[in-house]
């Protein structure tokens, strides 16, 4: 119950230390207990207040329990309330004492004053003592039938409390049926709302146990119930309105007339001053019209103004919550918001998280007509003294440049950033110029001229330095000094702390060497020598690889390291459209603020009502391939039905860096991974797959690293798995629920494996090669989640695996459930060996 | 559903704590406070925690009100708007009951606050946040704290600062407390509060402007009589299909054109379309009758011009000019102008207007900011003198000394200039409460009606 007992570790001198005062209070309370003298209630109040204040600051006053109960024989309601507060606080830890209170609480439940009946009932249900539940049933039953709505209101929530203490007692007393009756018949809307809350919670919890409960839960979404609630919606106060609207959003109307009726009925809810009501209404509108493209678009137009008003009224916290939802809608349908861009300009006093959302919105709504103004505005922020925002703004300008066809002016702006000579501005800009050149190689002349003037000494941030070095390597024929700059960098190898930069330096020197061999020879020698002696495994390996490659054949080396490239058309999106759709389905919830679907941040038991689908069902089934590079045509096609699927105004995110040097300096890893694919373009991040095994093996030989020549298991595994095992997702889910975890372990994942895990599909295919099949996968960087299954070859015995891979710390969490628990260790070994081979081919 | 609710002081002390469902572990207050205090964002040392975050499956929501943190926790995926709105509402209800919201008043009245919390939320489900409805469940009497010593809270508090027209204590009066004299004073307050955002370009041209307004009401009328509030007759809502920033459409006429507005649930709009009156039975306590938003062109109360020029080696000169463009019978107060200066500024000397009493200019070394404040100055014992009256113009000149030579464009190293101010009895939008009609109980019933206007700066920025 109320105040925490642990607060105030060190009571200040003025505060009583405890014992003496408590025994003092005890005797005073005892004196008053039997007294009938006038004014006695006032003295009691003072004493009770003292007791409660001791309780609040953490002094144990449970020894007064008996006296408090004796004194509670009063008609004074203030006294009673304090007594209930006291009892509620100590009952759970002192169940024996709690028994003392049952008597007077039960008596109070029959009091003439409905206030007292209600309060006593609430306290009785809040004792949270399991062996006292038998005393609750009677008072609750009569409370539900009470003539006073306050008592009924309390009783309904009391039923829910009882359910949480002892679900069987609650179900045996048939309380849910009574609640259902009340919900459909009670004149008081708060009673009704409480019934709805309680039933949702009870039926959802029961649904997994009984068919009937699951039917009852679905019945809450039936037409009669929904219509009954909708017809009374204006009688409800704002909070229950939210509850009802949330329910209506899940209702599936039978035809479009029904949809329009509901929308007309709720139209004026959009003018409500409570943002929660407005957002709940918007959710209803969006969900109802999902299959009606035109109307859906009208809904967007209609909700714009109310949303903007909510963003600008209310506290910063509230406006942030609303802005997150606006952000989601803007990201889905940027075209519809392109004329509202001025609303997304940042105000100087806004917090970082608000500005960041706004910058993202500005980025996506930029189109031919407003780009100039948006970029001008962003350039103001870039010059801002607020460094994090300045950085974000520069990135935003870059993103706009990457998504526009006419980048002329923007390139000029970006180049002007470089002239500002602020370190962080230069750093961000370099990274952008690099991406820009990958997409628009035709700008190289202009960019290189400016970039060439930047002294590498002024660039410290690893990402920026890597970008600069990449440009030096890529455009070494156009940059006079390139070999010499690279040479001096190579000579100061030990000063370079970031392995990412050293990797880039190796590659850049190689590229430069192929173009201007005599000038670069010295740099190359220095770089390879330093690289071979590098303590960092990757840098060392790459240096060795280059060295052997050059030894083998220089022209082959050139084809591997510096193949002709195609310009990147679209950079991969950071979030799959499935996840975006999932978040959209969870509109008006935390998912929108966190930009993650709920399964990523809530435990299963807290998903709330009507979360029918188990997480498995919502992950992508099977292994359809999402390439990192989306062809242009596909993007355009998606743009057309932007409202119904996620708008694919693809987030122009370079698939680089997840904080790890390995993950994906894309061009390099592609070059080294798919060495034999001579014409690999810059972005094909096709990770090493089994089917590429044979060409890759050549490299193994070349490097002489002594890897086994076949990827298949050399020693016969103790356990044979069925390579064609079949299991349908439903059965999987059921089994997953039934079986207990037989093994749970954390396994390291090799850096190569992490590097290859640019898409979940790579791992899925790899594991399939080991007869371990994927049934569902999902997640986003840095966490990927997989559900695998495998079957024994000779019998129908299943292994189920949940595997969560975190690519930022290179660890995987494995949970194994098995029909035959005895063989799960053997299976784990096999799983582990399969996983450890991932990426090493 | 809400699992826990608590209020923390700025130092992280637990003032009120209520666990509704027992699902979240005990140490949540400490986990929360540590997280908020040491929030880290990518690339930032000191970042502000967002109002909602998740730690180990527990979602923490918080709002800051009157220097206190109102926090709710839950494990379920609930609507963030609902919880944040609720927290704000709980703060308001507590304020309605205690008169003043502060650490002191909460500590003195914690029994009453628990009483409220028990009725506002039951087992995590919101029951009621209406001050009116809750009245019948609340039996403790508030213990008043001395309001005069408290820092002003919220925009309405400025009315307490010495203006004789306003009864200073009224806004800090509890809805249930009895007046010492016995009878309650019958009165109703209607405040029109407007927050202005304007961005001026370096040439003084208005780039964007917006007014976010709210009509706030606080009623102390017994028996809840019906009230009619009449607004400007020439009031249009929605700016048609044209661009929201099409200024030409509105100039010249006296019409007020709002982009959009929303209303409190007690407001009935039956005759709003006909004669622009709102009718409502005001519940007890403070609540917003109407929120509105306007991007129609309006006259900004201040024109701001700022200039920074290099003046030789290692030197520069800053000139900031502000001109008050409102009628001369109105005064603005607590004006502060700030401007970030180049990082390598070491010294700044200032030159103010002659006779600029009460003005101070300062160079904040730590964050390299220039701060010019034009506060009310006390000239003699009784006379309060506001410096900025309508029509006046003020200039600040500053000479800067630099540590190193400037390279590049000095205007990119400093600015923008931002300004905060409060102007009582003025509103920029032109939205007015024409009259406030209270349904009469008897001919002698004539409660006090206070209609007050105030304009504040929200984001008032001039670029260099």
C-alpha cells in the first residue's frame, strides 16, 4: 500500500528515531480506544496522523496494529480512512494481524453510509492475503448488488483484485458473469468502464486455459457490445472513453456503412482537449479505413489539424507523446504532409528528443517544391551552437540530398559546411559527402576539389577519417596529393587508434596503388608492414590477405580490391516494413514512442488484452530474402500505395557501423567476402552463403589458413537430424508454450558471423545447411531473434530453439526446449558448432 | 494500467508513493531517479531524459510540475498520452485541493494526497480526475502553506506580482478550504494565455510565427451555475484549403482566424456556430476551456534586430535592438535577451542606453552567452516601474574580445538571439472574451469575474 518503507535512509535529527515514540503512541491510543468523551475523535485524528507520517518516513509502526483496530470503532470517516491506509500497508507483511481487521472491515461493509461501505470493501480487497479470500466473496457479492454506484464501482475492481489473489475463488463464485451483466445493464458509466477493464484482464488471462474464456474475450468485440458502448460514449468521462475507443479500434465492421456510422459518431472526439482521447479516436479512424485507400487518406487530412494543436498545447511531455505519433504518420505518408513542413521547424527551447523527431520529419517531407526552404532552415541549425542538433541537421541535409534528384544546390551547401571549419561540422559533412559520391559519382569533381583542401590532421572522428581515407583511395587519380597523404598516414600507423580507420587505410592504399603505382609503392609497403604487425585481428588479417593477393597476381588483386562499381540507387532502410507496420498497428501505445513493436520491450504476460498473436506469429515466417539494396523500381512501386503499406520513402541509412568495427564498412567487407565475384558492386552485401562455398574456398587455400575444405560436419555428429523436418508454426507455438526450458546458454558469435549477419536470412540459410530450420525471425540491429526447430532423423522428437543474437556484444542467448530432454545437450553442442561456423566460409 | 505512482523532489526524495498493483519492484524510485539524472544520449554529455523510457521491462513516465517529478510506472504497453495526461491531471487536482503545489504543501498534506490518489486510481485503472467528482470522497482539510514565499508557478502566477487589480491569493486558494471569514468568496477567473513563437530572419523578416493559446478557467462559484463565454463574433476556425502560411488572406479585416482549436469536455458548442458563444457548467478547479492555434499573420509584440561585426583583430561588436510594438499603456516585464557568442570570446563590455535603470547585461563565461535582462526596477518604496512600455526602443552594444583570430564567418559562430518576456493584459491574436454571463440565481447574486490576458514568449528568435 502507500508509503515505501525504505525511504529516508538517514532520518534527520528532528525526526523521531522510533521506539520511544511508538510506545508513547501506543499508550495514548489505548487510552482513547474506549473513550466516548466529546472531542475524542479530534485527538484520535492527531494521533492517527502521527502514525501515518511515521509510516511514510519508514518507521515500523506495525506494533500498533491492535490499538489502531480498536480505535477504528468510530463513525468519523477521516479516522476510518487513515485506519484503512494503515491496515492496507501492514496486512501483507503481517497476515496474522490482518485477520484482526477482517471483522471490522466486514462490519463496515454493511454500514449505512455508502462511502464507508465502499472504502471498507476496497480495503478488504486490498489486503492481498491469500488465506483470507474466503472472507471476500460475501462482501463482494453484495457490493456488486449495492444500490450505490460508488460501492459497485469499488466492488467491480474488487473482483479483479480477488482474481489476482486467487483466480479459482473468483471464477468459482461466477463473478465474471455478474460483471458481464453489470457491464450491459448498469446505469453508471464508471461501473461499466470498470467492468470492461476487469473483464478484459480476466478473460485475457483465462483465455489460454479455457475455450470458453477465449470466446468470452472475443465476445467483448462483438457488434452488440461495441454498439452498446458506442451509443453511450458521450456519457463516459474522458478516461473510460479512451478504454472504449481502444476496444472499438479492434472491432471489425461488416461493411462500409458501419464504418462511416462509427466515424460520424466519433468525429467530434477529435476536438477533445484530452490528447489521449484524440489519439484513441485517430486509431479507430485509421484502423477502420485501412482497406479504403481514399477514405484513409481523407482521415490523414482530417487529423492533421487536431494533432498539430495537441502538439502545441499542453506540457512539453504531452506534446512529445503526440509528436511521436505525428512522426509515425509523417513517416508513413510524407507526401500528405509536404505542405506542412513549417510546423516541423525546431524551436530553440525544445528538447533534443523533440528536435530529433522534427528533423526526421523535415527530411522525409522534402520534395521538389519545398527542399530549398527546408535545407535553408536546416543549414541554420547546422550553424547552431547546440552541437548534437547541428550534427543531426547536417545528417538531415545529407539524407535529403540522397533522396532528391536535383542535388545541385544541396551539394553546394554541404561543401559550404566544410568551409565553416568547425571540427564536428567537417566530420559529419565528410561522412555525407562520401555517401553522396557513392550515389552520385558525377559530383566527384566538385567534391574532391573541396575535400582535397581538408587536412587530415583536422579530422579526428573515426567515421569522418574513414570517409576521408575512402575518398582518397577511391579518387586518388583526381587528388594530386593522395599518395603522399596516405603515405604519411601509413607512416604514423601507431597514432591511429581506431581499427576502422586502419582497415580503410589499407584498402585505400591498395586502391591508390593500382592507379598510381610508382608514387604509392612506398605507402603500400609501409601500410602492409604496419598492418601485418597490427595487434588487431581484422587489420592483421586484411593486411595479410592483401599481401598474399598481391603475391598471387596483381591484376587479380585489383579486380578484387577495386572492381568497377555501380552507383548506389537506394540505401537500405534501417527498419523493415514489417516492423513499421507492426508499430502502426500498435498506434497510441508506447511502441510508437520507442519506435519498436511491443514484443521487443514487454514481457509476454504484460502484453495486455487482445494481443492474440503470440510473438512468433508476427515474426516473418520462413526466409524470404530482403536484400540490403532495394532496386529502384521496387521503391517506386511501394511509393504508390504508400498509405496501406509502409511508405518506402526509404530511410537513407548507410548500412554501416553498429558501433563495431566489423559490422559493415560495406564496400570493404563486400570486397573481401565475395572476393571471387569480380564485378561485385559496391553495395551488394550478399553475405557469404553456402552456395558461394566453392569460390570462397579458393581464398581459404590462398590464405593457407587451413580451414577444412568442406563446410559440412567432418566428424559424424552424435545426433542425426532430419534435414527435411517439418513443423507448422501453430504446433511450434503450442509446443513452445507447453515445454519447459531444458537448456539455456550464452554463446559467443564470431566476428565473421556478426559481419555476415547483415540480414537474418543469411543465418537462416546457414543453419538450414545443418538441418536446423528457422520458423520465425525478426528484430533489428543490434538484436536479432530467431526461432529454430530440428527433428531427430529416426524419430519424431523435436528440438525448439530461441536464439537472440546481439551483434554489438557478439553474444547469443540460446534457449532450448526438447521433447526428449535427455538429448538436448547433444543438440546444443551441434547447434553451437553450426553457429560457430557461420560466416567463416 | 498504472502500476505505481510517485512524486519525487528535485533531489530525488520520495514525497508520495503509491503502489497500485505490486508488479514493479520496490527500488523503482531510485532506478528512475538515477536514470533521469544521468541520462546519456549518443554524443551528448548532458542530455535530458525523454518523458517516457523503459528500464528492464518497466516503463517510466514522468512530467515536471512546479519543480517536482510526477512519475508513473507500468509493465504494459499503454498509451503514453493517456499516462502523461493523467500525471498532469493528478498534479492539477492536487493543486486544486492544496491551493499551492510545492514540496512543502505536499509534505504537509500527504494524508489528503493519499486520499486523493486512492480515489483517482484503483488497482491501476483511472477512476476520476475531476476535482468536482472527487470532492464527495475527500474528507481531510488542506493545511495551507504560505503562498507568498513560494516561487511563482505557471503563467497565471504573474498576476500575483504586485498588480493591484488582482486579488493575489485567490489563485492559490483551495477549492475545498473555507475562508477564514466564514463565507466563501464567489468568484470566477478566466485567463487567456498566449504563447508566441516567432522567428525573424537576419534582415528582420518574419520567417515563421505561431500563437498557441488557451482559455483557462478557475471557478469558485457555489452551486455550479451555467456560464456563457462570448468570443469575437468575427472568429473563423480552419484556414480553408489554402496553405497554412498564406498570410495575404487575412490582413486588413478584423477577423481572427484560428487554424484549429479543441475544447474541454464540459463545453457545449450548441450556439458556437451562430454567435461564437461557449456554454458550460464549470466544474470546480482549474481547467482549460479551449486550446487554440493560430498561424495567421499578427503583429509581434517585439521587433528584434541583432548584428555582429568584426571590429579589427580579435575584436567584434554586437548590437541588439528591441522595439516594443504594443500600445504604450501596456508594459512588459521580465524580459531576458540571450545570445550565444563565439566559443573563443574571452571578454565582453557593454554599453546600455542612457537612463537604462534596471537593465543589466552580463557575459556568462561558462556557456559563452550574452544575457541582457530588462527587469522591473524598484525606483522608490511603493512604485513599481516597468521599463518596457509600448512603443519604446532599447539598444545594447557589446564589444567582444577574442582569444584567437576568427576564421570563416563570424555569424556562424554565434547566435541566434532568443528572447523571453511576459506581457500582462495584452494578447497578440486579438481573440477576446466579449462577455462572461453567469446564470443568475437571484438579483443580488453578482460574483466577481476576472478576465485576464497574458502573452508570453515561447520561442522568440532572431537570426544573425
